[in-house]
C-alpha cells in the first residue's frame, strides 16, 4: 500500500500497487486538528484530536505501612513517602492461615510467625533445612535459670581430645579439662552427681549434698564446708595397711604416714624407734626421710 498526503488540501490517498498497476483504494479529506485511523471492523475513519487540558491537582495514596506528605499538590510542591513507624517486636508478613491476603504487621510470640511452632523454653537451632527445636532434650527453664541437655555433648573452646566438658550418650562425664581457675562459676549436673564451682571455690556434691570443697586459699575439706587446714577431714580416714617388708621407700618423702600389721614393737613401747617386721602388732608409722619409725 502507498499512503500519499496532500498538505494543501489535507487529502490522504491510499493506493494499492499490483505489479505495474496502481489502484486507488480510498481518498479522505482530513480537516485540520483531526487524524485518520483504520479499524478492522469500521474501516477508515477520521478522528478528532482533543485540545490541550489543565491539571488542577495531583495526589498520592499509599498502604498504611507508609506515610505520605505534601498530597495533594494543587499548584507547586513535593510529594514525600516514608515508612510509617511500627510497634516494637512486630514483623511484616502475610496471613497466619487461609488464603493469600495483604501482608500486615503482627506481634512476635512463641508461635508467631506461625510455622515456627516453638515450645516455651525450647532453644532453637539452625539445621540444613531451617530453624528447629528439640524441646524434650534441650531447653531453658526461666524460673530456675537452668539449661538442660538430656543427651549429647557440650564442647566449650576445646577439641575432641581435650575438652572442658564432654558427655557420653548416657549423660556421664567421661572427659573433663580445664586450666587453673578457668572455670569460676556455674552448675553442672551429671545423673545423681553435681559439680559446682564458685568464685575461688571448687565443690563436688552428690545427691545435692556437698562432699568435697577446695576453697579460695587452697584448703581442702572433706565432709566439711569450712576447711581450716590444708586437708580437713570430718570423719575417719582409711589408708592401706602394709607389712614392714612392703612399705614404700622412706626416702621418697619425709613425713609420709602408713600403717603396718607385723611390727615387733607395740605402738606405746616403740614410739620413735625404727619399725621392725616379723611380729603381730598393728602400729602407725611415719618416714623421717631415711627410715620408717613408729608414731
């Protein structure tokens, strides 16, 4: 097709070219300010170009999550959009259930966002598929400030060979490692036993009863919570009983104590004398650094 425009007469001629022949299909006069258009159903038509108009106002509306200032602009001005303030501990999400709907701000809680499904007190942790919990075995009791791990291991700043805490599957400590006073506080429960460390003190208890204490000065108390000397035992002490021939070397350390069951001297008659074997007397002995003598 060929479209020819005569700018003097405002005439548009539509022609069809078929080989060497040219056929006129339509000739339309388009008045000034109009235009020519072709519709599939209506054919060629003359349309009117609307004249210039005037904008009297420009306004802007936004969802409630935003604030708009400066709207409407009626002569001159600036439209400004900002994020609206929200209450603390809220999050922006779609509906908690049902069909899709416009997102809103919701208050965070144990089960909100829905899908977390956390039990109160459980300690969430990240897995390869997302956030999870094991509320039956790993949880925190706020009322007693107690964290419970019913099975597994706790490794703190250690390696598999040398750890501060290590538990086997039954919850029994099978490895304990620490340097100096690196452990200064806390409570460690292991089945019926308890290990408690305090600021400067180290206490071992079983069945929630204190059994041994090392205080901040290094004094050790067994059966007492207030040791007064380097080793303070509240109760009888058992020691290995030797024959004179099986006593360890006296020169290893002066001040050693032991008991023998075959002394020839009695304790009363032999005080301060070197113990001799082959008898039937049970006596306490000590080392002076050279020999074992009867106390």
